[in-house]
């Protein structure tokens, strides 16, 4: 921010929105709608805590099933000029499809429905980008676009996680070290 200090909530929200809009403009990822999000009108601290832990568990259980990062796989394939290394990507795409299916089943407090939708659409973006990255040899331009989009969507997810952590803090939702959400959304 201009003051050189921390950025305000409004600046943070605008930053997240602008990054999401930039990526949306030329993305080929499936875009989900708010109407697809299962919500509850319970926005109390206990429900927010449950949601934070359920979201963290869903993300971590899926993502941790993959041992290698897709960007590193593509980088190694290009560096070694070995297209066969890209055969490691389809199981990662399957993991993202499973993650998306699980996220669409998760019930979000209504106050976080838009954030939940943003997470889903960002993971759709990562899935689409990973699919594009597989083309790095057959169609280098689309492969490069996939790499760029992948990085953009990862940044969106990081921004959403920070924003969600702030939201939990403001709403007096705290997670203990034993909670799945602790490592993902707690930034102390």
C-alpha cells in the first residue's frame, strides 16, 4: 500500500479479485457458479471452525496423495527433453478432479460461499493448466500458456488461503495445532 505498511482488507480483497479476473479473461478452465455451492445459513464460530477443518482436510488429503509437483515434472521433462516424464501428469489430473468433486460436496457457511467458489474455480484453473502443460512438446505455445496459468492459479489459492485465515481471525475462529486448518489458514 501507499503507506508502506500492511495492506487494508479492501486492498487485499481488490487484489484477490483483480488476480482472479486477470486469469479468467483468457482461461479455458470450467467456471462454476455460486448456485452450485452447497451452503448453510449457520455462520457461527463452531460452524466456521468445522468448515475450515473440513476444507483443509479435503485439500490436504487429496494433494498429499501426489508425491511430485506438476510444474517440477514439466520442468524436468523440458530440461531432459524427455516427453515420457509427462506420463506422471494424468494421475495428478485425476487427483484434481477428485478434489473438485469433494469441494463441490462440501457445505460452506453462506458467509464464505463466494470464497469457497473461488477455491473451486482456482483448482479448476490448475487442472486446466496442468492439462495444457502436457502439451509442452506437441504444442509449445499452449504448454507455455499452461505453465503461466498454473502459476497464476497457485497464487490465487495462496491469496484465498490468506484471506480465509484473516476472515477466521476476525470472526474469532481459532484452530489448535491438532486441527487440519491450523497449518493452512493460521498465519501467526
